C-alpha cells in the first residue's frame, strides 16, 4: 500500500471538502480546521432528517398481532349486524349471527393452534438432530417449544371462553349486536314511515 497516496491531498479534493462545508477560500488557511455547523444551521439540518417515529418502531408482537386474528378483527361486524338486523328482524337471527361469529373465531384460533403445533414438531426434530452437539442451542429450542405451548394453552382457553361469549371474541360480538339493533331500528322506523 502506498502511504504517500493515502495521506496525500490534492487541491481539488480539499476544495470539494471546503465547498461541502460551506467554507470559502478566504475563510480558511492551511492550518485551520473546519468546525461543525452553527447551532441554528444544525437544527435546520436535523429537522429535515427522517427519524423513525415511536409508533413506526416494531412493537412486541403477541398472539393478537397474528395475521389470522388481525383479519378476523378487521371485518366489519357492525355493518354485517346492520344488514342482518334490517333484513331478518328476529331474536333467533341475532343469536344465529352471534353463534356464526363465535364459530368463525374458534376456527381461526384452531388454525393458529395447528400452526403452532407444527412449529413445535419442527423444533423437536431440530432438537433431536443436534442432540449432544450444542447444549445451549438445545436449551434455546426447548424454551421456544415451551413458549409455543403456553400460546397454545392461551388459544385453547380463548376457544372455551368464546362458547360463553367471553374473551377476545366479545369485541366482535358487541359490534355485531350493536349493528343488528341499529339495522332493526332503522327497518322498523322505515316501515312506520311508509305505513304512516
């Protein structure tokens, strides 16, 4: 390596450096070091930077952020309730609609449970494959399996709570029921308006 070339500055490189810092030829001499920008210019520069917002940072993801559950909870159950309430107008239809929601929720959770059980099987196969090679990696795989087993237990509890219209599914049921009542009221008012 040629150290002379590494430390050699030519005039064009020095001039480019000065211009990038906003320094003119009259402001510098060969033994003057360029200082950072003044505070007021630094503030202007920082305000143009795209810093990550706290809301854009990756939050800790739990079961509620599973894509399957997000899809379930993003459905417009209020709108479905309005539609069913205005069209069917019976207590039996309301109960059937709620049972349908519960069933859909339980099926979603059952799918999550199956996926997690498949992951546990895969992790257990990896533990067998590395048995005796890396005790620390074996321990990490065991911890991952235990975490998945806790999640499966929680999902099983939510499946049972859904039968009682409790737990995570309650939000969707409430939105559906509010929509159903609104749809029913709107239909009755409309019929009274036409009849009157």
